[in-house]
C-alpha cells in the first residue's frame, strides 16, 4: 500500500484524525498521543521519561459497494474489511467484515450463509481461514446450529480442521473475529494479508442448502480492493534540537524503551553542549497513528 492511500484509509477508519495538542481539561484524543514528558539533566546524560496512550484504530483494508449481493437480504452483501490490534499490549487481533444486509437470525426457509476470511501472514499462505456461520445443521456442516459460531479453520493436507471456538460477534451489520497472533503464526510487526485461498469460489459458492462467502470477493463477484495490514507496535522516539526549532522539524534520533501495557517510556540521551533545547517525544501505534509533545530544557 502506498503511503498516501494508507494515510487516507487510516483517516477514514479513525474519522479524520487530527493531531491536536493536549490541553488541561481537554477531551481524550482519538489518536495515539504523549501524555507526559519529563527530562532531568545530570552527569553526561539527559534522563527522559513519561507516559503515552496508544490508541487502537481499526484499519480499513477492503471496500465494496452496497446492494450488489448475488442473493439479497441474507447477509451476502459484503461491504468492508477492517483489521486492528485491540491494544498495544494485546496478543490478539480483531477482524471485522461489514455486511450491508445482515439478518439478525437465519431467514426462515432460506439458505445458510457462511462467511470466510482466508489469511496470509508475512505473504505466506499457511492455510488459515476465519469462519463465521449462523445456520441450521446440514450435511455440509454437521456441527452447525442456529446460534452464531466462530472458528479458525486450518486447511491441512488431509482436509479442513476447526480450531475453536474463538471469540466473535455477529450484530449491527458486522461479523467480527478475535484471534490470537500465535494461532495464525503472526507476531508484532508481521504483515497480515488476505489470501486467494477461496478465490475459486467467487463471491458465493453454492453448497448443500446455502452459500459460502469469501472476504476476497465482493457480493457481486467483483473482488474487493484488499490491502495488507502491518501489526502495529507501541513506539516512542525522541529528538533534541536548538530551542526555536519547530516540533515537526526535529529529527527523532532516539528510541525509548516502552511498556506497551502501561504506556511508560524512558531513555537516556547524551548531553549536548550548553544551551537551550527543544525536546520532542513522538508516540506511535502504527505509522499513521502518532502524536507529538515537546518541552524546553536548559543544559
């Protein structure tokens, strides 16, 4: 994904984020930001510490039009795909599939619907699918029932195996799954993509009594424009420059140690020549989800 497109999708997902400096009594910002920035000059170094808030923002990785389902009114109209890491310290990932015509329960007498999302990890297809279904028992899915079911399915050489159940929701026009990084053989900084593992199915594949939908195809059979997603890591970088330098012009040359769970960070910066300096901290949770804070120090 090019930088401009990635920034645009992130802005859509976040609701047009703006980097607004925090002020006393201000509302909590919608993007990752630095809460506190402390500096103590002593000996040959500047001891920097503080806290940051790392905000999870779902990234939209796929879009498709509405009203183009092969079969209307059953939940076959896939409109969007989103991925997020629920928090900076989370070992899980959340996947969301937007459905324009999702029924709250199986349509009486209608076909069953199964939603599938085939996954790539670091450009490798390990045979994993996220699967959700709300169907009556059938020869094709003998263990299914009318209640929502969420599975991680693995395509082994000897066939499909279900790893589950896993956490999921099916409400308000969204089918979602929460699954551990380890379960899909991913780790922080891995890239998650959507494989073509069920591309042969098109948008809907007829099975006994219903349809299987794939995340890599829209409801009308036109493939979604699906992008990859890099799993974000909590990161704080710092830079020092002569006082009066704009925050945005300060080079972030130091990387702090960060506690992803608490947001605490710290780093020691070599003390420069005597003078007045601007110290800038930049907290990020993903490349387009960052916030700046600064203070002036005297050495």
